[in-house]
């Protein structure tokens, strides 16, 4: 992230510890060189954290002080660090957190969407079908939802949001605290129209559900409009009432419903 997004306490801590574990030594070296920090760097990332955690615990038990940092955020928050902290606590090793930048909270504050309560979802599944299922599963959450997305998946994710949350307000934040920081606010469809120009790591702030829907209606909304309508007809509801129910279930106007049926 931004090299200036660091506290005096963090700088002093990194100078005093014996070893710093980081996601990418090349990335972290830029930060350390900027602040004239000469502490030894070692790597811990999502793919080696189990093995390296044992090494870190052993190192601390030998009397050395260890710091863990991540590339562009806070350790543990969608970054490595949880396994190490859990193992350390089990070994009665003190965990001291030096507060730092967090993209999710930064984006939430500037989103214009209510900040409390909120639900942090982190990164969604990389597979489209599972991502859709995760987003659908959050439909009834009344909290503001925070999740992260990568630039090569954002267009597809926005299309899913258009299907599931067409009328919700969202804020898309990218390159937070850097030179090209940008916030785009609107409905998923409005933001999708400018997605081609969006690059960099992304945070999505999604408005919570102000009118939660019962589970059986959520299941009906998974059907096509015709299947949804036929469900009511087959259960003895007359034509006009069935249309009204479908429109209410899907939170769309009758006019919009007629247009979708014509298509």
C-alpha cells in the first residue's frame, strides 16, 4: 500500500524486533528501506503458514522477538497470520497487535453507506458458481457487507450483483490510499457500466437488506419469472394476484415485471 500508511510505533517495533516475517520479502524490503530498517526478513504466506508457524513459535521460545507484517493490510484480515497467532497463544506466547491500515474499514468510512453494524466477508470464492451462492446467502443480512475482489473477477462479480442486488447501493473502492485512489458509488448496474476502467485491488461495500425476505421467497426468486408466476397459479392464485405477488417477492414494479415477461 502507501508507504506512509504506517505509525511511529510500527516503525520503532520493526526496528527493535529480531526477525520480521512477511508475505513477500521483495515487497516488504521497499518499506524497510524507506524507513532505514535493517531487520532480517523471512517469508510467511498462505501456502507455508502451517510449517512456518512452528518455526516462529520455536524462535520466540528461544528468546527472540518476531514481527509479522502483510503486503497491503493487516495480518489475519484476509492475510496470513491467524495460524501463527493461534499457535502462539496455545504456547502461552504474548501477541501484541500494532494497529495499522485496513482496506475494508477505510472503504467503509468513505462509502456513504451506514457503517454499523457491518459484516466482513473477506475474499469471495474464486469460482463463479460458488461466489454466486455466497452472495445469495448474504441476501437477508441487514448489516452493511464488506468484501474484497480482484480486478480480473470484478466484472463477473458485478454481473452477479446486478442479478441478486439490482436496487442496492454499493461503493466500489480501488487502490486505497495510493496515487490513483478511486471511489465509485451507485447501483451494481451503474458501476458495471464503468468497470472497464477499473484496475487494482478492490473493496466492495454493499448496502444491507432493509426489508429481509423469508427463506421460501428467496427460493422462489431463484426461479425464472415464468416459473415463479406459475408457482402461484398452480397453487390457486388468480392471474392478477400472482403477478402482484411476483412483483412484491422480487422487489420490482409491475411495469418492470411486464417488461421482463415480454422479453
